[in-house]
């Protein structure tokens, strides 16, 4: 192998130089760890090309707001926390080892920089649509009541009708835009617990759709308990419901699923018998679940724990006697929220836990002998205006001030003040960044503390999404379908083809 590399390099070299001297890669180059590790990475890749078989199981992981800069910074933060780190930059998030990847174009049909409702509808239903609408076509306008003739069938719905077990997990409210696009059809993402008076009788809110009208999803875990309870009801954590129609959707679910398990905290979660339980509804917070950095394991399960539990249930005998594989959607819903708050530390901690959840799924499937039959796609719905700036030296703390090569002192910007590697183009950080047009001096601040808001240029109450592409990683049967720069709605078609879900386009006969 080494000889072939050397020989072809020599041929190229001769052509370029017009000489007969053969270029030979010297030992110090061959033996450098950079050179040999990269060659090993290519060798491993050529033996892990995905089989052309059919995907029995499908898992779609969505890091909400996990742009590529977020991925890079999280990879470094995780690397810097490890015992033998060489700076942190050499680290990989779990899914960055997947053999196939591409870039997804995220725009909505009416918006250059997208929102989660339109992007997740594209990924789940195979067609782009407008920002703010869920599971309906581009013909619908935000706020339309009757969308019955414009519903888009989702990959989860197709999987359920193909007798696959199904699950959805999110650290956000389970009625929030991303998870909702797997099961709901509504023209307004904010109609989580009610619809406007003029729409009553024409369309139901998202929580009602999940319990009464959607495909019967086997495992549902996330936040958003308040959207399932009437206003008069106080939940065990002291929060009141949000429903004005008087429906108690948790009781409705329990009546539909007499042997199902409703759980609302870690104790109930830990007590689920995954070998025999076929239906689970887990609502672990009144609103969104906690950020990973703030989470108390005694109160709420982690994204990894929920992912493992869901896979155990979807693969148990109760399911697999009647069903052929499963479809699972796992969302890390709050990378996005931390970025909107201009708070990199929480966004990165949630991204690291997202990576842990992907690894947990791989380990679980491997132990169950199901890994080779599972198509796993890991992606994001959109990016954020989050950036890594300056020329920090290798190993410089990723949440710290920029310190350059050969220096122990922070690098100074044009205003003679230090600056952080991580920053935002806009957002709430701008308010504290400038006083009468003069940038705040960060010298005395600990920018690595959890609550620190990175500096931002343009003031806005909420930092915004960004419009550049996001990465898509894939492994498993027909994972090679993910490559190059693709429209985001191609992801659905890769799943549809790999798992033969039956959602194929057809030409109408005359
Ligand atoms: Zn967002």
C-alpha cells in the first residue's frame, strides 16, 4: 500500500517537474502520526462502505440549531475535558466517524434563513414548505384553519403503516416544531395546546393531534406536559395545564393504552420494564426539559438514557413479534435555545450530550445485533450566527479569551481589548457588549463560566438562526445516498429508498 502511494506520487511528481527523479515519501513523513493516522482513516473508510441492503430500522437524530461551527466547538470542548487530550481539536464527536456525509441546504420555500417547522417538515415529508408550518404543503399560509387537503405524509406515518414500531424523543416540548413535524399537520407551530376561535372544529392543536389523531406512536418522551393538561389541573411539580378545552390528554392516552406506562420523572422512567412495555408516554417537564448542564439526574433522564430506553422498548418481543423494525426520531431540542440566548456553554454541553446519545444508540443496536440493519442519519435543522474567531493557539480553552501562539497574554483587538474565540453576529450578548458604542473590556471576566453570554455585534432580544448549510452524517444500509450538497428534503427520500417505505413519486397514467 505504501509503495503504491509512493509510486503514484512519484509519477505525478515526474509529470509536474518534467524530471526522472522519483519522489519518495521519506520515513519521517510516513511515520508521522498525522500522516499514518490519516492513511488509516482512509483505509477504514474503504472497508466500511455501506451494504446495498434494505434498512430495517431507521433513526433520525436532529440537533436543533447545530450548525457546523457548533459541532466544531463542541468537539473541542469535549476533547479538552478528556484526560489525554492534545489540545482538544483532534477529538471527534461520535457521529463524525460515520462513513457518509453531505451538506444540506436548509432554506424554506419563503425564507432564506429557515425555521425548524419548515426544515423538519422537509426532512420528514420530502417536500420543502414555508417557515412556521408543520406537516403541510407550501400551498398553506401560516394561520390557515383548514389544511386537510394539504397534509404531507411523514416518514414516521409511512413507517407505522409498514408495521414498524415508532418512537419520538425530544428535550424540547414534544409538541414543539421539530418533533411535531413527525406526526402533526397544522399551519401554525405555536398552536401547541389550542387553536384560535375561528379555527375550532376545522383543525386541532398539536397536543390533541398527537393523542387523538396521529399515528399511534409507541414511545413518546420529552417535555411539554402543560400542553396535555387542562388549565384547572396542577401537575405533580406544581405547574398548571395550558388547555382551555378541558381535555386531559394524559388520561385520554392512558385510557387508549391500558397496559401503557405514563411517566413524568426519573423514578418512573427508571422503573419502566423495557422487556414487556409496549407503549410509553414520558412528559418530564411542564415546558422544555432542562439543559444538560443544569439537569439533575434524579429529576429528568438524559437524552442518552431516553434513547437507550426507547431502543430497548422498540426492539422488545412485544413489538418484534408483530412488527418489522422501527422508526425513531431523536431531537436535541435545546442547542437552539441556548444559542438564542447567546450562551455558548449550554449549547455546547447539549451538543456533547447529543453526541453521547448517538453513541448510546450505536452501542445498544450493536449489542442487540441490529446495527447493520439500521440506517442512522445525524443532522441539524439549521445553523446559528455563531462563530470561532481569531488565531488562538492549539489547546486554547474554547470558551476562553483568544491567546495566540507563543504568548501567555490574550490577543488584543483593534480597540486594545481582549476577545473570546466564540461569538455571535447578533443576539442578547450585544447589550452587554457595548456601552455608548465602546466595547466592554472582558479582561476581568471569567468567560468560561456557564452563564456567560458571548459578545455580539447586532443587538436583538434573541440571537437568530443562520442560513448556511448544515452537515448530514449517515451510516448503515444505503447510507451512501447521503453525499454532496443536497436539498434538505432529500433526506426523506434517502430514508424512503433505503427502508422502502412506499412513499415513492409516481407518474399518473393517462
Ligand atoms: Zn430556533
